[in-house]
C-alpha cells in the first residue's frame, strides 16, 4: 500500500464547511507523486515533502488562524521583593 492515513494526537482543524480533515501520506518518492496531503470531503492540498508545509497550505486555504504563542519567561531570573523601612511606601 503506497498511501496511508496518519492519526495525530490532536485533531487537525476542520475545513470552512466543518468537515473533518485527514492527513494522508503517499510513500512513493516525490518525483513519482508521493508526499503529505490533507483532505476532507470537499477539498485537499497538494502533496508536500513535509507535513508542516501541507498543514500550512490547509490553514491558508481555509483561513484558519493559529494564535501566537507567548514567549516563556526566562527560567534563570529571580524576582526580588522590595522592603520598606518605617512601614509606609511612598
């Protein structure tokens, strides 16, 4: 079998029509029509050498926005508490 469906831990985003997306991998070499594609009942991407490229095309085609990830705070920083003498802060 040259094509197989790949299951992901997190579901792929649905298309504009709400159809579930499937990740298909064609094991033939790229020159023979192999690669990764994402498809649903109404559309599919071109085949790509890398899954992330196929997913990026899928998201563009269906106007799916990916929220930006906030940067992790540096783990080597220590926040120091301020102490005021006399009991009143100005």
